[in-house]
C-alpha cells in the first residue's frame, strides 16, 4: 500500500513528490508515467523535422512531461500561466511559485539570472494600444531545463520515490479507506496497486483520463476557453530592442474589428519553430537554446486569439482540434506555413515563394494558405495584431514574416474542486490537467501546494 500514488511525471507530479518526501521522508510514494524515462525520450522529428505520429508522443509525454524539451521558461508571477492567483490569493500563489524557483535552483548547475520587466518598453507599448505584461522570468533554456529535471528525478529516486515509466493508469476505484489504481505497462496485463491518496497530474495530454474519472464519480466539469492562432517567425533583429532588455515580450492587444483580446507570447530569441503532436493533431510551437552556438538568426512567438463559448456549447477543445486537424489535412499531414505578404494579398505561399523569402524557416512545413483553414474572426484578429506589433517592432509586418498554422492552446476542462484541489476525498487534481494552470511554474506550484496539504505543512504567506 502506498501513501501517495502520483499519476503523471510532469513538473506538477515531480514537484508534488519532491515536496511530499522532503516534508515526510517516511512516506511511500510512487509515480506512474505513461511515457518514457527522461533519458530515453526522443522525438524522431528532430532528425527530419517531420512528425511521424508516435503512439506515445515523446514531446508531450514521459518524465518531465510536456516541459521536457520546452524552452524552460519559468514565468514567476500570476499574470499568466494559470489562475493560481485567483485560486489561492496573490500572496500565497506567489509563495508557491517562488518555491518552484528555489527547488529548481537546488538542482540546476549555474542557475541563470532573473529577467525583470522594463518601464520604457511598457510605455512604448501603451502608447501604441498594446499592453506589455509585467513578469519576472527565469530562462533555463531547453538543455539546462532537461538536465535540471534529470537531477530532480535522480534526487527523488535516491530518496526512495518509486518511479515507473511506460505505465499508463487506466482507472481508479474507490475502496475502503483507499483507492485501487489500475495500470498497465506497455502491452502487459493490467495490474492494480493501492494508495491512500491520489494526485492526478496528467497534464493536457491526459485530459481523457480526467474526463473519464470525473464522469465515473459524477464530478461536475466546466468548459474552459480556447485560443486559436499561429506561430510567427521573423529575423531576430526585429525584436532585439525588446529581447535585449527583457527576457520575454508578452503583449496583449484588443483588436479593432471584433474588440477581441489577442496575445503575443512564448517568445523565443534565436529560436526554432517546432511541431507538437496532441493525439495525432500536429500544431506549431517554438523553443530556443540557451547556448549562443545553438541560436538561429530568427525569433518566433505565438499570436493567439481567445474564443470563449458561452451558452451550452461544452466542447471548445474539440472545436479547436478540428481546426488544427483541418489545417493538417490541407497541409498533407503537416503544419502549414505562409508568408505574411502572401496572406494579405490573398494568395497561397508555394515552395518557390518560400524559397525566395529572406526569413529562412526553421521548421519544414507545408507552404499553403492559412485563410482557407483559420476562422475569419481569428485570422482578422491575428492580422490586426501583427500590424499593431509592427508599431513597436518595425519589420514585424514584413512580407517575409512567416506564419505557421496553427498553434492552439487547449485548456483542460475544469472539474469542480475544493480549496485543497481535491476533486473527491483523497483525490487531488493538479497542473495543466486541472484547467487551472497553463505553464511550468504554476503547475509546479500547485504540486507543492497539494503536497503541503497532504502532509499537513502549514504555510502563512
Ligand atoms: C513544446 C512546448 C514548450 C513549452 N514551453 C513552455 C515554457 O517555456 N514555459 C512554460 O511555463 N510552459 C511551457 N510549456 C507548457 C508546459 O510544458 C506545461 O504547462 C507543463 O508541462 C504542465 O505540467 P504538468 O505536470 O501539469 O503536465 P505535463 O507536463 O503535461 O505532464 C503530464 C504527464 O502525465 C502523463 N500522463 C498523462 N496521462 C497519463 C496516464 N493516464 N497515466 C500515466 N501518465 C499519464 C503524460 O505522459 C505527461 O508526461 C510548453 C509546452 C510544450 C509542449
């Protein structure tokens, strides 16, 4: 019998396990992860840049979770990356977010400095109807993030936390005073273990498991909003004024035609555009390396348009997935890329036009026409945002700016929970799978918070 079974070995699960074992070294803790151990995770698209639809995606699944190959950008605040500030109150949320930073510092060699926000750039944006978000950022970079996660995993194992890879949890069952956790390793027969407490930390890739569990136990679920957009790539020099002074320009805009909110975020200086596979649906993303020799001459960021369905429509994720799936279909199973100049002239980008572009694409994508796949409203919002950004970073709306479609952010449904993030007695739901967090820091913070609750550690922030 385990004291705690953690489902999912992403940052939420790892931070929860670490805090719990530090708080009480006598605890018997197991982590069950459907993907590979961190050292074995490998994306074949890395070699030929084309997604081959692996059964379990090594980019989103495995120890260290969806963040394993990420840019390792830890946003140390509550302005975005989740709603922990609303859930816990600003002070307590900040305490737990800063705890993530302190834990990472213990496991990172040569911990990078913090990037702070900049008043002059904030003013420049305000003067152009743009809102630069205030946030301190710690950028580990893909390589250092990977190593830091491995050190954290090693420490967990040294402290006796049992870690199983390639083990998918199928369902949980309520028993007398504990839970039965049914799980399967690869193609073997399903097995069952028992645990007093369960922490579900299955991230976005485990949303089907969360929905199944909620349906089984009659737990109410609320729909979340969805963001639809593109990954934008251009010459790095265009954003140098910003990227040399703040780590990451995250900018909000209210569009003129629809008065919708769009956001520019996930900025990667000298970065690469990448492909992400969510249940066979390929969407764009981006990352960058900390080492100067691995930098490219480009930068990339996302521009997303938020869509919130009110009323009875309960399937915003499926809606956005269908747009992405349709884009993959029109791009022969790939991500679609279009020059901004072609988009506004109403013509598709073809291989010839792309080859003439001064911006060299860092992802091999299918040249096409985004206006045939993205909804009019989202596309109008994206185009207006690019023109607005061009006022603070001239060159942003150049003809050769590349748009990769699509990049969607699906937020998990939000199951009803109490103040401890328990969805039923002894079952805690944390991280991106809870619909509450959308990033590494807040997911990790939620894991630490829940571990404190389970082990009875009182914090008065
Ligand atoms: C390419 C990319 C780049 C990103 N860059 C950043 C960044 O720079 N900064 C930032 O803040 N955020 C970034 N993000 C988002 C960030 O990675 C996530 O917010 C974060 O990983 C969420 O952590 P989590 O532990 O909640 O979930 P996850 O990291 O998704 O981990 C959940 C784990 O649960 C496992 N799992 C799911 N279902 C089951 C099951 N039934 N049984 C067993 N295991 C299961 C999955 O395999 C997965 O490993 C990025 C994401 C991607 C994909």
